[in-house]
């Protein structure tokens, strides 16, 4: 049976029938980062369209070593397989954002997501809470360090190409990010006896500029909300990483590129794991729509604000669609 605290009702219930409806054939775009690196204008167009029309895409030839990804997946899985009392040595405090537990729980009457997570700040160093980095498996920290360096390089490259796709100098976005913030969340979704009653992770957009997600191949549990309605499943492409536009990029582009609501559903048969990296500007950066991207006569949709304040607002809010972006709206 499924404990009452997880059971959703009404509109909140996941619609697993999503895979049978007319959206079933839709696939999020696949972008070849190798082609972008070689200067392909066609691939840059594909990236632009992916950001404008989807806000979500998969990347291949992304430069993150297969071995690095496999090791990260293995280390995270080993952690989640530990007995509960071992994992609870790294507790996420209620309403906290780092450690092991259920994130985004703010009240006793709130429905829980069918998910365990381990969330850790990685860069800059001052956001790290070393006592929350697991010591089992023994190579966990070393593996996460290596993984994070390679993912960070990918984020920097992606932001260069995204800037170029916007008609900006490639260094424009990275140049204003300062000591960029990088955080990782590992999500583990056990099989659920009644998956139609629960959500793995509530619908939300990300507060990041870009998010890079690694998922295992067992089950397409990640779903993306399409304009016009309907959830589209993100089918795992072997070796690919999933990238999405976060709220910060939506603000910087004055809404040209939109952060997109997504959620995770549980499976009746398979467990599923995702390793998610959030990449965002330094906390002291003042953010708003880039003047070059606000056309003459076009209204500014977002105000200028301090990114640290926005981050605090984000992490102290429930996962609730794109509600957190209200903070930035004029
Ligand atoms: C998140 O951690 O913010 C996610 O959206 C994860 C979704 C997934 O597990 O695919």
C-alpha cells in the first residue's frame, strides 16, 4: 500500500496515460555539442529553436566522459542502497537544501514526493557542507569532484553557444556569472505499488541558468510540460545528458528562452535515478533582462534583482510550477 502522505488527488495526480496520447510521438530535440564546437551554423539554429520552442533538449558529444558518468551513477546508487540509518547520517534539515531526505517539505499536511534525494552544494567552495558528503562509498567525494569539473566545463560551453544563438558575444553570459554556483541533486525514485497515485517530483521550473541532468535508462520518468498542455516523456538516449533552461536564463533573455515546468513520475516496476546539476550566477550578481535582448518598444518583463536573494526565495518556496519566477516579474 501507499502511505496517505504520498497520495495525490484531482489535478495533482500524474497522468501516466500521457504516453498514449497524441504527444506520445514527440521527442525533445537532440543537440550535438561536437557540431557546435566545430562551428556548425545549422546546429546553432537547432540550439536556438530548442531553447525557444522547448526549453529542454538532450545533448550528445557533450565532452563528459562516459566513464565519469558511469562512476557517478554507480557511486550515487551505492549511496541510495545503504541502510536508512547510514543515509540519515547526512540529514537534510526540515526546509533545508543540502543533505539526504525529502526536499521542499514545509508543512505536515503537504503531500510528499515519492523520492529520496541527496542535495549538495559544490561550487564555489564556501557553499560546501563537507559533513554532508557521504563517506560511503569511499570514492563518493572524489567521484563527485571529477564529475562536477566535467559538467561545469559543459555548462560553460553550453552558455557560450547559447549566447551565440542569441546573437551575443560567446563570453557574454559566462562573463557576467562571476564565481558561478554549482549544486547537485541526486534523486532516487523507488518502484511504487500504485504509481498512478503519486508523483516522483512535483512540477517545477529550475532557478538555475541551465540544468544538466543525467538519468538512468530504465524508465522515462522525467516529463516536460508543453505549451498548449500535455506532458511529454523524456526518453533516455544512451550516453546523452538532458539540458534545460532555468528561470535565470528566462530573465536574462527577457522571456525569449523560457524555463519549463517538468516533473518526475514513479514506475510500478523500476526504480530510477537522476543526477541533476544546477548552474547559476554567483550570489552577488545583479540580474535582469540584458539590454541587448530587449528590443526597442518591447516591455521589460523582469526587474533587476540580486541573484542571492532570488536563490533564497527559490529554496524557501515549495515546488509549485513556475511560481518562484513571480519574484522577478515587474
Ligand atoms: C530536479 O531534481 O529538479 C528534477 O527535476 C529531477 C527530475 C528527474 O528526476 O528526472
